[in-house]
């Protein structure tokens, strides 16, 4: 698994893009906002490989956006932290922009 390494940039957009610039992270966030918490449910809903999901969930936990509950359990739930919930308006703005400017083909 490639580890999440926070960017030390003085620019907050640069730091945020390290995590949020990944396609899978945004899709995992979508599912978390819809109430998905279990690894297998993320796999089923996203059609993501288990390795890619493991990596991205690890990044999101390391970045403080998700937490594992309980942290050391083999079958933990992944829940949004306060930092994750704070992304809801940003996610809604991206969704609205996509609906308005990138219509379905």
C-alpha cells in the first residue's frame, strides 16, 4: 500500500489536493456521506479493487477524514470524523458543478 504523505506546502489548496485530488477518495466520500461504513459495501458500490480501497481508506484515516471503529478490529467500520463531515459543503458544491457544467452524455 502506498502511504499517504501530507504535503508540506504553505498553500492550503496544495495540501488539500494531495488527498482530495484522487478520484477514488471523492467517490469513497460520496458513499460515506450516504451512510456506507463497511469495507465490503464500499467494494460492492464502487466496483473498486480491494487493494485500491485499502490504500485509499488508509490515506483517509491518516489524513483524519475517516476513522476506523474500533481502530484495531479486523472488520472495522469506517466513519466520517469532524474533518470528514466538514467536507460536506465542498462535496455538495462539486456535485452541483458537475450537474450544471458536465451533463451526462
